[in-house]
């Protein structure tokens, strides 16, 4: 019985310790308009989704002003791009991301990015 409990404890610790963590999102804001939010590619990721709102926090788990699935990585990153929105210094981009990793879905909630500067080089 003691061996069975020990095995169950070890198995639980391994499973909980192996939980996937969504990579931290990188936000880049461009002048005069546009921004992108991305995560690095990792083997096992098959989808990245971005949900965001400008200067307004989420009320629970809602879609937001932007809600887009990104089905493939390019240049080693999964990237959401908006080429039209103007973000000003001091604006806050609230967001959450979702990743399918090895067939299972994982969220990174409560993202917030305050615009303090613009990224000098636009890649699109």
C-alpha cells in the first residue's frame, strides 16, 4: 500500500510539473500605426491565438476587439499583426493568448502592455 501511494505521488508530481506554459508574448508597436504580438515557435505548437483590447480591461474571458487565430509560424514566430490601428504613447494593450501545444489548449491570461516607445523597424 505504501509503495502504491508513493508511486501515485510521484506520478502526480511528474504530471503537474510537466504542465506546459505558454511563451510570454512580445509586443511591438510601430509609428505612425500598427502593432504585432508574437511568441517564439516551439516544436509541438500547432496554433496561436491573440485576443486584445485597447485601453479597456477584459471582463472575464471575452473575445476582445481583436480575436484572431494564427495557423502557422513564419520566421520562427507565431505573429498577430494589425497594420491600421494607431497606438499612442501611454496606451495600454490588454490581451490574452491561446496556444495549442501537442493537441491540448493552453491560455496565458492577463497580458498588459503599456506603450512607452515605438519599434523603429517595421518588418511587414
